[in-house]
């Protein structure tokens, strides 16, 4: 954990960009009745009933020192989808980088085996609270909402302000450290 926190304090290096990768899913829910619009002194009202329209998976890529992010929306959350996200990251978004410093959790699909499952071996040498906190009725609306959010954040070069430091981790997560 301290190694990961130390990565966040490195200076920006265009040849070795830092990219954080995480994923989540979003359930698409459509309204079954028109909401009652807000009036002075009364918020809009939504019916509790909704129509379930499946789910979509989101792969969020964030380069905090670049102020860049990209969200890839997929139908599934498989090793092959993960491998294609990494390929886009390297071939499209950071094609001029020598290496990419990738920070991610240790989910079972985050392995070299995912790449071998998706691509031939010869090719292997060679990306919720701001816009998704409401009902999204379908995948196309989800893609449009994410694109608008992504454009706004990238246009403003919004960076990350890391608050969790190594000294904080040693205090907060003291129970995880061995006693000597």
C-alpha cells in the first residue's frame, strides 16, 4: 500500500504517465411514469416504480497528473473487455509514452492471462457521483452522459488532490501493520 501511495507523489513524467484504472457497473432504470415537476417550495417528485433495462459496465481510466480521464462503457465485465481497455490506453490515449504506470486493484481479471485471452501473443508486445447518481434508462444515454462529463473534466484539466498520504495510512491502517 505504501508503494502505491508513493507512486502518487511522483512528479509528472510524460514518458511514464500515471494512470489509475477502476471499474464499476451501472443498472439502467427508466421511469414508468412522468415525474411531477418541481414547484416553488416543492422539489420534483419521482415514482418509486421503474423499469429495469439491464446493466452496463464502466472502466474508468484517470491520469491524475495529466488532468485526463476516459470512461469505456461495455456490455460485460470480462477479462477480454479489460484487455481491450488496456490496449486502447496504450495504443490510443498514451501511444507516445514509453511505459504507463498503472494503478489498479487486484481483481481476478487484472492479469497477463487476460491479455493472452484477448490478443494473439505477437500483438502483446505492442480506461459515479457526478453524473451517474440518478436513473439512466439505457446504454446510449449512459454513453452520452459519460462523454459530457469526460469532456467537461478534461476541458478544465481537473486534477486530483490526494489527501491520503503514507503517514495517514500508517495511522489509519495501523491494525494492518505487523507488531514488532
